[in-house]
């Protein structure tokens, strides 16, 4: 379908809500937004049935979905399956995420994402390597046996993706001085996570080009009134982005509200940290030899330790509206425009505007996604 129009929908363009308008798509991009009564007669018309049409959602932390964990299936088919599972819930762009693993697995995962992007797998825009250069003191479910210092040739590995964004989560206090600057200068997006660092460590990392913080509050030193810790440094800084898991388990709704109020507008992005259970009938899987069970939307080990999430992006948006009391427009920006800006893709993603890629979702008042498009393809 090279040209079509979507009409009879309430449009959120990334900034404003528009009524009585129609969106025209040509060759995979947004062409124009026109009055509904002014549609050209020769276009195929899609009836939005009064639902909300919004920019597609962008998730920078997706461990798995559809029964697939990237660590277990680092292949083009595995990447495709994860994306397909999340697309049902509004995600139109993602970074498949590799949890701390051995060198060989990292190389295989990077190669798989490279091939997936080359093959045009819809929605794959890069890879997130969460570890292994973390602090064991804040390891969460990451394997302490595999967490390690950066190897001498780590920079080469971390800059190996030629055709997409590469995000690396690391503990800044464990990195040699200048490491983050070297990575940032080579185009790598570096986030602090699984870190026991202090405020001074983070200030130094920000000076070197730290881009953001992985799952704010979780697996990082907390804020106190005398030592702001990583969490306090993250909220106080206006230049970096923070990922938030809005599932009601990882962060209490009241703390979500505090963080959103504290952080500079535009610098909070919703992430899922999703596991294979999203979009899958089987709510059990194995990570590092331990069984993880998803129940009531919560993924955890037998001892109760949180292990990723059973969250999808449209549910994260809904939770921000219903749990936190956030304006729908801001919740949608946190799931689309702001992650696009974090990824340096906001020149083509995160808005419904002329010249932008036609990544869009249609959803009802109960936040059920009825349809999605990636580059104009449904």
C-alpha cells in the first residue's frame, strides 16, 4: 500500500491532539495532515473508528517477548519474534537487549541485529548490551560469574554495529577514566546501570558523555539527603535521559510521580525491560539456570527478586495515566518522542508530521492496540 489515508481518528501528533483531521501516507512516510473533508478522492481510506492515532512506541530495553529471550536465541528469527510479540502492544521500534553474557554470545547477538537490520526486519533499530561491565554489588539477576571488567579490546566490540544504534549499560565507577568519552565519541549511547557509584562518579561520567540511566532506581545506589547517589544524580541532571519501568512493581507509583516531576521535561522515557513472557502463553522461563515466573504482571525468581518485567509499552502508557495521573499526551511522549530523542532518531520518529516515517498505532479508550504501521506497512 504505497498511498493511503487514515480518517475518523483523534490524532496525537507528538505535541497536540487534532480532531477532524486525516493523515495521508505515501511511500512509507507521513505526507500531509489535512481536513477530513479535503481528502483526495483517489486514496485508499482507512476508518479509525474514533480511536486514538498516535506515533508508534519506542522501547530501548527489551530482553525478550513471544517466548523468546535474546540471550537464548540471538538470531535474526529470534529478533523478529521478539519484535512481533511487542508490536501487538504498540511498539514500532526497539532495541533488543542482551543481558550480561559471555563474549561469544555478545558477538553473535550484535551480528544477528546487524543482519536483522540489513534484512529489513521491521522495527529493529539497534541493540542494547546490558552488561557485562557492571558492578556485582548491584547485579540484580545478572550472573556474578560473567560480570567482568572491560577487556582491552572491548571498545572494538562495543562499536561493531554498523547500521543502527548501540546502547551499552555499564557501571561508570568500574570503567577506566576516558572510557565513556571514547565510546560516546564513536557514537555509542552509554547509560549508567547496575551501579553502586556515588554522585561524583556520575558527574564525571556525564562530563565524559553519559547519555542516560537504565531503569531508574533499580540496581543503583539510592538517593539520600547527604549522598544523592546515582538515583539523585540522575534526577538532578537536565542533560541525560532516564528509563522508567512503569509496571507498579519496579517503582512505586508515588515515586514514579516524584521522578517525573523532578526530572527535566523530555528526559524521562518509558521502557519495559520485558522478558519472554510478554505476548506468550507460557509465563515461565529460565535465566542463568534459574526459573522465573510471571504472575500478575510481575516477573521474579522464587525468592521474590525481580527479574525483568511482564510489561508492554501500551500498558506502561496506561499505567502512567491511571496510576500516576499523567496527561495522556505526556505519557505518549515518554513512550515515543523522548526515546526517539534519546536514540537521536527524532528527525524521523516520535511524531506524526510531514516527512516523518509512518510509524503509528491506533488504540481505543481501554488502551487496546487495534492496528499498527511501521514505515506505512501494517
